[in-house]
C-alpha cells in the first residue's frame, strides 16, 4: 500500500498532491519522467543517526580491531577510546563537534582514512556487509539493518512507482551505504551519492583493482551536496528530503521559481519510538518555516517508524 | 537492425558471441542485468576527434568571442591564435602534446577554465546546444552532430536491448557531452562520466545556481578513468570500448579473471572515410595484441561510418 505507515493528515496529503500534480499529463505542473529526480539525505532521514551515526559505530569497531592487532596504537586517540570502548570520549567528540570544536572529530576522521588505507573497494564492501549481518543498535533493540524508516522506504517505492528516479545524497561515506542501500531502500549503487575517500588504480599485470587512499576526496555536506548532485545526475531535483542544517543547500536547490518542487524536512520529535532532538537542525527548521517547506513530524505523521518493526 | 553497419566478420561475431553468452540464463557466463555495465570512451571512440577534438573547436570559438570583446586579450596565447584563427599555433599545440611537450596545451586548458568562470551550468548547456545547432566539421563535410559513428550508436542500442547499462567515460568535459549525448547516442546525462570543472553553489535567497570555477576538478583520463567509473557506478564494467592509450586502464579494469569481459579497441585506419592514425594509441594497440583484446578496424569492420551519412 502506498504510504501506509504515514498517518492521514496534511503531510501525507502534500506528498500525494505533489506526485499527482507532476504526473498529470496535460496539467500545468506536469514534469516529464526523466526530470522527476528526487534526492534523499541518509543519516537521520532514511535511517537512525542517534546516539551516533551507524558508520561511526562501524568505524570504531574497525579501529578497535586495529588496536587489538597493534598495541602501539592503544595510547593514541581515537584508537585508545575505540579499544577501551570509551563511549564517553567518543560521545564528547560528537558533542564538541556540535558546539563548534572539531579537534576530536578531526582526529577521528584522520583515523578513518588510516583505517581503510590500501583496502580494495571489494574488501571494504565485504566488511560493510559483514557488519550489517550482525551489528545491532545500542538502545533500540533492533539490528542496524532494521533501522531504516519504514515510511521513507514506502515513499521511495511510491516515487519509483510514479516514474521518479530516487538518489541518496548523504554526508555519509558513499561506499558504506552502497552495499546495503539495495536491500534496505531499493536504491542501487549507481544512485548512491555520498562522501568519498580518494581511490588509487592498481594494475598488477593480470589483475586490476581500486584501493582507498589515506585521504578524503570530498565531504558531501552543506553546499557540496548540490555540487555532487549535479556532478552525478546532471539535472536539478524537484524533490528533496533531509533533516539537518547540512541538507539546507540541497533542499533549496530542489526546484526553481518556475518548476514545481517539494521539500521535506524530517523533525525528530519522537522520544518514545526513536529520539527527540533539534541540535544541528535549528537553521533548517527556521528556513522551512520561512519558506513554507513541509516539516515531517515523526511523532504525528508516522504511524510506524522502523522497517524492522518498532521496538 | 542490430549492428547493421558492422561488416560480417570476426569482430561483429565477437560482439554477438559475448552478448549471447552473458545473457544466456543458465549458461556458465551468465551475468545478471544489473551487472551488465558497459563503458565507452567518447573522443575517437563514439565521435570523430580529428583534426581536433570537437570540444577544442567549441572552446576556440569561445576564446575568439572573448578576444573580440576584450582587445587586451588579443596579444595573449591562446586568445591570440583563437582570435586570428591561427590554426597553425593550435595544431602545433596538439602535436607538441603528443610529443610530450604540454606547455601550449596547458596555456589552452588555463584559458578554458577562465573562459567559463562564473558561467552557470544551465548557460553552459545552452552554449553547447547552440554550438551543435550549426557548427560543422572542418574537412568531412558534415555537421558536428553528424559526426557520431553509426556502428557505435548501433552497438549502444544493441547493448541496451540486452539489459546492459551503457555509460560514456571520457577524458572530454562531462558537461560538454551531456546536452547532446541523448540525441546522438541515447545516453542520458546521469550516465555521462567525464572530466569536470569545479563548481560553486550560489544561493541568492530566492534563486540557487551552480557556477563553474576557474579550476579543473579532475581530468578523467588514464588511471583516473577506473576511479571515476567506480565513483559513479559502484560496479566493475564487463565491457569497455576505447581507442587510445588514455583508455588502457579503463579497458584493463573491465573484467576479472573470473568474470566474462569484452574489450574493444577502435583502430583508425580509414583515410578515405575518416582518418588514418595511430599516434597516441601505440601502447593500447600493443597491449590489445598481447592480451587478445578485440581490435575494431574502421576500414574493414564498418560498412558505414557516420550516423549523418558518410561524406
């Protein structure tokens, strides 16, 4: 059923109205299928990002593995925190980041590029698949692979059924999402846009491969999102879905004065079923109000939250 | 008709055999549709690149326009050569490039980034469409939009009919190809991979846009091709088509020891209908011979050359 996990109300109607308008051949707002491009943020928009982004948990486990293999790393942050399961240090790094102090987060990002240096894209893919095979959310009582939002999965399906092409445009690492985006969201790897580690081409005569470099290529957040969307798609989206300040440029870029557009901003206001927070979304919420974008209340607009069943 | 402009012979059979094998459900070489990824170089592979790349002609016209507007540019290369239609200087720049001296070509590339600085992606698109509306090849007696190779257009169609997804992976500028790749090849913008100028996101309150910066983002040639193919697609191709040394890594990357693959290298050996040259392809031809890749002879394997009719 289309949008079954969405409660009856203005938000659900806004989505149905928009899809009806742009698919009404002969109507004033008709948009050809090729131009029906929809972009979705991932962390906090398609899947849960609290108490920490899923990728951060994956990364910490990898850092702990490296520290287990190499004792000399155990005195060095963030390896030390990862090895000692020092949730306090890691949590503080995220809090400081939201307060504008990125020193610890940069330490963490530096460790990430070191942790996957010289790993091939296929090996990384296998590590990600293995992680999602058994890792669980620390508080929700769900496996991570059950932490996708069921209403968003239904929205992706609904758009797909109406000739849209959906893309993920996330600040998270592109190659961390690709191995699972098909199962979780029905989005194939070529439609996953995200941050990227640099890659090196290796030719060993009879075999060729691509390996990650110990350096970021780009961080797909804020004003970089429209740039990466254009680079990949070559079209301006007409629908964008996000949840934070980092999604603002992507939301603003979806549509022009003369084309129909829909912007959805997910508000996390559901402490019972998920989390209740606005930190990192203040500016986005203010802009949504000013520009009449559609704010999705998790609490009021979603009758169920998780694809894996609510806890 | 499939591959109608291909002459009967080993090359045409090699293509048919490969497509048959990977689409034979239950056969040992069957490849699922999602993994049937084919990548094509553009200049000299899908359209004519002699006596100069089509994009170079477009650029020279733009430089001449700028020099016509600003007299101070007329003493400075490459604006001077463009303004004076000094084909000799421009030709020499290309010859020097093939001989390993890139000084003049770098001057030219520097001017390109200056020529399109602060142009929006939509304006650039319109300039490209306008150029292809009337510009003609200097010697073949064809409009540039008629300079696509008909056999390659048929090959793209044939692959499309058999569940492949085709991409252009070119050293040429991505956004120069996108506006015409649909009409010429049936390839939509999201499947055009190429070199990229840097982009800046501009938010002017009620309108948003993307503008080119006076700097390259990356040059999609040689070992950068597999990197950009993975970045965009997230899969390893099983079929690659190229014509020069810059395509070698892309050709080598298409396939592994355990997966079926087809590599096609186009040999320009047809002075009567197109051009006869191996400069810039020596290493690719030697590798093709050593690795048993399929060399396509324009002269022997193609019964007609141009989509716009042979001259």
